[in-house]
């Protein structure tokens, strides 16, 4: 792909191509048994990669989650654990 | 009709800005550049041309405002000197990285400390790697003409790089010289309207200056280097066409008395006048190569021009502290690598110390002694008060 002069971005939505999940060291694992559906993780996630499924289950889009751990830190019931990502 | 007049070098620059129909000027005053932006403000207040004049709180902001303005496709100008240029440092790289054809005049002045408002060229030479085209001028007329040429070079679709026109502070900015002010219609004929490939426009949104991760950053830098290669060609062409229309041209560098000269002095800026004077006075068989385009460096052409020389002495108003010589000397040695030309250096005129014909004579004498095979100093500091060290 040719890079535009000065890397000018001429089409919207190109940031989606940059899958920042590759930067992650720890990934959030949600224990839905402990979740009280308060939505704090969804509100605080700076990358907007937590979504709420029908029925109140939360899931993380690991393509974009950088593993910052804010969701785990904010969760009032400690339902999110940051787990070292290993291959 | 062109107008013949006498004026300060600063005024000549302001006239060029008016003639180029610049749309945005963002500037912060600093000695010895203040005249330039004052004169532009006066012209705007008098209705001599129409531009947005943005008063800012620092040079960092001045260049930032120029970047924003230039990104909308407006022809943009600023001027600075010394500490002001140093304060702009990080923003200079953004202007060139975003490939915006901003033109800036730098009124060359020494850097602190100790604080010093007088002329040397350390300020702009310290910015040699910032991705800006750099032109060094000898006269007020050349300053005026080079600003016009600068827009022509900067705005070419194959170039799109910012250009810094460097004129010696006080020596040129505050000296009254005869100047021919070109006709505005002729300048319009020479300088087509600015058209950028991408502009900030709410009707057609784009993102400029976004993240360039390791996948893209190197390509952006290489694109700048390619643009610099184009700039070399277009600077020459812009000068030739300028000569065709206005009857004056300067080349990428000026050669004076170079015919069969085995000793050649190399310098940049206004001191070339003193060097020519000295060569004439002594009737010396010594040439002068006055480099005008420092970035991109016309390596091939300089190598060719110096192919008959035996000893070169670089007189320059800067020093790379810790390397023991000026940057131009270092670069010239690099350009001449593999040839038999001996390169000597003369650090002169730092912080406004006068460079006299006697200093130039000494530089010639040292080069001639080297030519005869005598042992000489590689680098000498002209007019240094040894007893004060």
C-alpha cells in the first residue's frame, strides 16, 4: 500500500486497521458470575472495546484491547482479572 | 514597473511577502528580525495587501499557527532568529514532516549563552537536519528575490517542503542597500497559485499529522529525502526562470574568480562581500565559492566546481562544539571524500565579531602555505583574543 504524502489520511475509519491488541501483555478475563451489570468497565474502557451482550454479559474485543487494566481496576466486584497473555 | 529604492534588508523581505500575496503571517518579534514583521504589519494596516496577521505568544506558537494555516492551503510566512528558531525546533520537524510549503526568514543571530543579539549562523545550521530547505543570501536584493523563489520551490508538487531563507542579522536586516522591488504582476506570473494535494476542508475531511507507526514512519522520511532531491533540481530551475523574468539569478552557489584557482575559499551569506573585496584588493589568484543552497546540499555540483582546487578554506560563522570545526567544513570534507582536495577551516564572526579583510587575508595565506606543503593549523579561529582565554 502506497503511503500518502505526509501520511495524510483521506478516508475515514482507517484507525480500525491498526489492531492495537498486539500491544497487550495482560488480557482482561471477565467472570460473569460475579458481574452485577453495573457497566463501569464499559464506561471506563478508553478504547471502547468492551461490549454488553443481550442479558448482561460483557465481552472484550481483543483485537483492540491494549491490556491497560482500567476495567479490572474499576470493577466494584473484582469480576475482571488481568491474566498474563501466553502463547 | 519594478521600483528602484533604498531600504533595509528587513524591508526588502516584507516587500517580497507583499508581492507573493501571502495569506497568513504568524509571528513573534525577536531581534534582529523584528523589522520584518513590523513592516508587514504596517503594510497590512495601510491596506497594501490583505492577509491574516496572527500575533502569538511565542515562536513555538508562530510555527504551529503557520502549520495550521498552511494545511488549509493558504500561503504562509513567518520570520524569526536565534532563540526563536531554537524554540521552534520541534515544530520545524512537524512542518517539514507534514510537507507544508511554509516560508520563513531567519535573521541569523548567535545563540545564548552568553546572551548575544549579534550575527552568526549557528542558529540555522543547528536546524540543518530538520527537513527544511535552507538558502543563505548575501544581499538585501538576494533576500527579497530568494523569498519569492522560496515559495516557487516549496510549493512545487514534487517538493512540498518548507523553506528557510537565512540572512545575516544586522549585517543584512539593518543595513540600507539599493533594492529593485519587482512588479506584482510579474511575481504573479512567476508564482502560480498554491495548490496542495490535500487540504483541511470541512467539506472533504482528511486527517493530517496522524500516527505513523513503525510500518509507515521510515517511508515518510524517505519521501522527504526524495522531495529534497526534487528540491535541488527545482531550486536551479526556479532560479533560471527567475533570471528570465526579472533579469537576476544566483545559482545554487556563486563562483567568483574560480578560473584556475588552486586555493578556494568557501563561505555562506554576507561575508562573501568581504571575501570578494579581499581577493580583489590582493589581486590574489584565489577563488570563492559562496554556497547559497545549504539544504539540499548540491553535492555533485560542488564537487565538480572544486575539482581543480588544491586547498579549500571554509570560512564559517558556526562551530560544532566538541567536533572542533564548523559544520560546513565537516560537510565539505564529506562531499570531497576520495578527492585530493585539502580542506581547512576558519571559524569566524561568532556572536557578531567583525570579519575583516585581514582575517580573510590570513585565511588565504594559511591555504597558500598548505599548498606549498607547509604544516598549517586545520582550523583557525579568526580574530580570537588568545590572551583572553
